[in-house]
């Protein structure tokens, strides 16, 4: 079955605690937390203090997506704030192997994110070390963008690497996921679908249930 990771980027930041409490009652297994620095991506969101503040509202898995330059400098902050899983962009870190090793050494799950234009082949050697690969199906920075079609090919390529080298790997997709395309990404090999606008436009709990339902 597919897991849903609602992206709190689309939630109402003025009542973030309440919004997390709603997700706590939902069928979503993960909470996707988009951290942006205004440098790696053209937008700024929030940092570790906000992650720490919302930690008390749920025990669901905090899936922290770092869209920041030199993520290696901030890993301790996000672990101390309560991250369960941290993904770092391949494009943002010149020492990605070191950063992944560091996250894992702290007992936290680690993954690499690929921008749409970054080929899956860069993962060939490091794949065995990863808990997750996150494929961006939009250019990161904003919610509500359209799914880039060739992402389906990239999911299938990661699935091949998973089957060959790391059967426990989690494959996550992020960007433009909706009720119409979730089945296709699931069938291509996705384990976890991030959804922002598709969760927050309308009834949150119903939307999450429907997204799961559409993959059956
Ligand atoms: C984009 C973020 C996504 C975004 C997804 O940079 O990483 O998590 O919130 O939003 P939707 O589902 O609306 O494309
Ligand atoms: Zn994200």
C-alpha cells in the first residue's frame, strides 16, 4: 500500500500546531516538512526551531526535506528538533556521502533528493547506503506546481536500483501529486507520495483517504 506524506508547506502557518493535530488523526504515516533557505531554492520557509515546536503535536514520522545549501552544517539541529528521516539534495552538498553517513550514525534515517534535471545514475554507487530516495517531480521551492512527466521514468530507474542493490529502500515522490496521477506513480514503484495542495484543498482527512483509495 502507498503511504501519504502531507506537506505542511500548504498548511496555515498561523495555526501550525492545530494543523499537525489534524494530520495526527489521519491515515498519513509521515509528515513532510519542507525546509527552504532562499539560496538553494528561491523561497524561505522555516528552520529547526519550528520543527521542534510542532514535534509535541504528533508521534508520526517527521520526514524533513532540506532544500538548503550545505545541509551537512545543520544535521544536528534537525535531529535535535525531532527529525526521524532527513533527506538532502544531491545538488546542494559536495560531500553527500559524508552527510548521509553522519545522519545514519545518529540513528536517523537518511535519503538523497534529486532535482528533476539530475539523472538517477548519480545514485548508482551510494544507493546501498540510503534509506530513501526522493524524486522531485517539480522544481523545488513552491507548492501547487504541475507534475513533470519524465519523473515516471526516473521512478522506474530508481526501482531497478532498489530491486538490484537495496530492497529495503523507500522511494518517495514530491511535487504535483494528485488523485489523478497517484496510481501511476504507485505502479511505477513509489512507496511514499508527498502531497501538498492535493491534501489541503478541501477536507484534509478525506483527501488523504481518497489519495490512498485511488491506488487500489
Ligand atoms: C516543493 C516541496 C513540496 C511541495 C509539494 O519544493 O518540496 O513538498 O510542498 O506541494 P504540491 O503537492 O502542491 O506540489
Ligand atoms: Zn518536499
